[in-house]
C-alpha cells in the first residue's frame, strides 16, 4: 500500500493541534466557576464569611439528614458527654421503616457521646429521637428548641418539624442557611471531633454487643475512592425528595471552607455530593488565599495633639489587631488602602494603648476593621497647664472681687 506522505503530515499536524487545543481549554477552566449538577450549593470562607460560590443558595430545599447537625449542637449545648441516657420505646418506634437506625432497643443505655457518634457517624435516626427526648423532655419540645435556635441565628428560610430529616413539606432549609448552621456548630470542639470521625465503635450495652460504624461521609474515610484529605467535618443526607446532600468543612493553607451541596444525584456510581464537594473545595483552594494586611503594632498614621507637650505631641497610631482578608490569588500583591475614622475631640492626656479610632478596609464587598491605638503616652503641655492655672486663679480673683464690692455697695446703701 502506497503511503501518501502529504496526507500523513497533515493528519499528524491536525492531531497535535487538537491535543494542544484541548490542553489549553482545560488550563483555562482551572479558574472558572464549577458547573454543578446539584440543585443548590454554596462555598463560604469560615473566617471572613465571604461567599466564593453560590448556586440557588437561598432556594428552599429538603435537608434530609443534614438536619442532624442542628440536633447535635443543641445536645452538646445542653448535656455533658458522660451523662447516661435510657432509650424509650416511643423514641425508637417512631422511626419509619427504611430509614437508617442503630437498632437501639427500648431501655438500652448509652452515654450522650455514644449516641452522638451514632447520630453523626452512622446517621442513626433512632439516636436522634432518643437524644431529643432526653434533652427536650419530648421530641416536640426539642423540635421547638431547634426552631428557636434557627431564629437566634437569623435564618428566615429554615424550619424543622423533626429531629433527623424525615421528609415533610414543612421541613426545609437552604444551602446558605445550612452553611450558617455549620459555621455555628464548628465553634464547638466536641462537634468538630465527633462529626469529623471516619468511624466509631460503641461499647457493649445492657442490651447489645459492640457496634462499629464507618462514616456515611466518604470524604472522611481514607480507604474510600471518594476520600478527600482536607475535609475535617461533614454530615450527609438523602431522601428521594431531597436527593444527595452533604454539608462539610475542609482546611488547607490556612483557609477553612464550608461547603453545602443539596439535591444531588448519582453519576457513574458516584454521588455528586462527594464529587461536587471536592470540585468546589478545589476551586476555592486554588483561586483564593488569606492575605495578611495588618498586624498589631503596625503604624498606620501620625497625628498631632494640639494641647500636648512638645516632646509627645506627635503621635503614631497603630493597629490593635491583625487583619486577614480573603482575596483572589491574582490580588495577593495588591496594596490596599484603609479608610481611617478618628474619634472626635482627641486631646491630651492620652495613655499608650488608648483606642483613638478605626481602620477599615473594604475588599470585594467585605468589610475588615481594626481599632487603632496610641503607641505612647501623650502629656498635656506644661505651658498650657500653667496658663490654664493662671487663668483659673485670675477668674477666681475676679469673682471674689465682684462679690466683695457687691456686698460693700449693699451695706453702703443701707446706711444712707
């Protein structure tokens, strides 16, 4: 067979061009916002509250078992981990068939911590009701506590009707609201530890042998194909109506990001709650960084105190706190200028460390602020003090003179 050299050369050139074209497309999309299949999602920085990604984040969705992070934090705020809880038959029998359980038996006893492990690691719905009944006195009272906490957090698009995510038209939240609830939960170290466990083992009880569970959040499980080493905390959820759900947290390079995906699906036997959470985290970590803008003691400006002594009248003002701003990586070398707000009527005496105003940076719509303080003591001018003292004495003499002669005139008029 005769080989056409010219055609072979052209074909080779087209193949190489196509390969380089595809490479450039992939490279360009590194910084592009992800295109997700999940119905709603959000990626938020835990330190600055800056939203890095948002898809239908304020649309009301069914939360399924992500509900349990609210259940867990209320238990942690109202109980000691070592308290003993006895499960009632009412609490465990109300779980519908097909919902995940830990097969808790009536009158079985656990510590609060063991029940929380079953709740957050295994996603046991019966554990949720047992804890709720113990803390609230009844499940209904505990649900009322959940909605009270929602109101305290200022969340207007969330309402709970049960403790674990049972499907209900009036049991709803949003990706944004769940990110705020998770942000609140992360302030509790016990929540972080338990919700970040890849597995747990519950010791034998008065009714059962040892129970062992692997986390439903595969991002936490090292031998899972969905493992993501930067994830520290997470809670899954699923019902047919809610779809694949996950609220989680990841930490890398001093960034702590909170990610929520709701209404996901299964693609190639992988839940999009895992694949798309990883996609969002990679987008956040690859495109944003914390920039250190100011440190305590850094001088921001100099002012002159008019009534101060000559050697202290020039006063440096410094930041009282560190300021970190979340910026795009392309802006890491940008120098930002703050707005300075000084207190009214600044005058001596001033003590070192006195707050004399604020420095405010506004970056990408986020406000970062620090008090600004005096770097040294400022004494009142000696000359000014002397003049004031002389003035005070002179005024006192005038008043005394006026009173004295006024009295003499009165006496004189009486004897005329």
